[in-house]
C-alpha cells in the first residue's frame, strides 16, 4: 500500500475513464482520501478541503473502490485530474525519468514507421500519445536541422517539464527546442504564458521546411499555434490531384500550403485568401519561394464577404478549398457554428463549375462527424446542388486517435464533387 492520495468518483462516473477517456472533472469526484503528515494518518475530505498540492500524483478509484489509474491533480482547473497511466502511482514515481523516456520513445517509434528523417510531423499528440496536455511538433528544415516546437498545455505535463525535455533531447537530439506556451488554455490551468528557446538561441525563428516537394516558411515563434498546421499535409496532396489545369480558390489559407500544392500539380490559376495581413505576407513569401508568381495570388479579405462578392460577380472556380479555423470551441456554440459552416459551403457550391471539387474541412471536435456531414447535405440542398462524397479524410498518421478520447479525432476533411 502506498501513501498517494486517492480520488473517489461519484457513482457511475467511471465508464468513460474505463473506455479510455483521460480527464476527471471536479463534479465527477465524490471525496478524497489523503495521508496526513501530522501523525493522524489517512483522512477523508471533500475536494475543496483536501490538503493535496496541485501537481501531485494521485490515484483514481471508482465509488466502490476499484482502481482506475494514476493522474496529476490540479484543483485550479475544472479538469481536476488528468490520467497519465493505468499503473499504480508508486510504480510510476519510483522511476519517473524512465517512465517519460519510455512514453516519448513509444511516440517517436510509431512515427518512424510512416516518416523519414527529412520529414516534418507531429511528434507528440497529447492524450492520444498518453501524455495529457503535451504537443510537440518536429520540424526538419532544408538544411537538415531538426527543431522541436513544444507546448505544455496542462499542469499534468508542466510539472514534468525537465524530465520530458531530457527525454526529447535523448530520443530526438534536436538542434533547437522552442517553447510556445503562449496559449490562453494555460490560464485555466493556473500556469503563466511564456515562450522562447529552451535549447538553442537563434534570433531568426522562421525556418524553411519541405512538404510534398514544396518549400514553406514556418514562423515557429509567431505563427498560429505552433507555427504551421502539419495535420493537413496528406489532405493537401490529395487535393492537388484534382487541380491540374483548374482554377482554384484556397480560403482560410494561413500559409498558402493548399494553394501551393495545387500550383505544383499544374493548376491554371490559384487565389489564396486569408483575413490576416501577417498570413498574407507569409503566403506571398511562400509564393516567391516556390516561383509561383505567374499562377498564384494572395488576397487579404474576409472569406465570408469575398465568397458573397464572387457570387454577385458570377465568378466560377473548378476547385474550392475551405479550411476554416474552429468556428466553435464549446458544445454551447454548435448551432451558431453550424450556420457559419453552412454559409461558406453553400456559397462555395454556387461558385463551382458543374462537376467541380469542393474540399471542405472542420477542425472543431465539438462539431462532430455526423453534424459536419449533415451540414454539407443541407448546404447542398439550399444551393440546389447534388454532391458526391469522393473521400472522407482526417488528420495524418502523426495524429493517432485514442479510443475513448473523441477529441483526438477532431479534423474532418471531405472531398466532394458538386453537380
């Protein structure tokens, strides 16, 4: 028997955890047992009154006393415990360095099946790689230098920062590690926002990577999230197959990557659109880097307004890509998000030539697969179009899906033929 605190759940709250879910919310918890160092031994307590330091290891049990797993407690967060293992706490903490080395080595090993040393890919995908809250992108630049961009988005991984970084260095031997802990989600965990070099200290934080044979600037310090969206790599390549000799509209473009893949595969004309001036500046740099100036144009505009304007002008495109940011980050906003997704899909369908290709995406977990395809169907009905779904796609193989943790299957990408 060990002295790690024990979290007991309310009746029937264990089902999702036993299925693979890794979060224990504050309202899932019945009571806590913890060992007091004042000589009084084990004490029962409510969650609010328990004297357990945030960041401590705890064991989670069903109401009846069945062991579920070991996690890290954070009473500051609504997600009070994040499960890190199905082993007992003493087994983990007796060799915590070895524990994290093994976890990271496992994540690296499954990527090496699909990617080579020159590829850029997601190295650690948080809960889906059994390391809650940790995101690590591996970028390999054109000079074969490897940079890791890392986010500690929860206390459950932040408390093991040194062990995790040591394990990443040992396993990956990167030329640089850049921390992007400037995400607002850290506030909910009681953690400060911060960013900067952990290893390496370069003034220049923009690197050039190669993806699908294209050169792309990636600003690891100032780009959205970790600087680049690696999850769409394979979807960009698939989309390019439909673009030879076609007029292509690439919306919510970010870095221009979808449009550049279309250009590389022989598109007749590509228009890439983003509302951010900084994004459009990056797109123009990438256009120049790939000598695409004669075929590709970057436009700074609100996509909703531009689609409406193009419709009024009766413009037509052969291929349209819709890759918007998440329109909802909570279950409460699904109805509003549905309207936004439907509007851009409806207008895109009207702008397509007959038999044209629509590649439409959603990266919001809350906007689930059934809702996503229902939205496409209703957009087709309201635009008086018939739609064939040619392929249903998601994130790449560097984004494994953890059974029981549906948030890991967040990206939907539909390749559609519109008639």
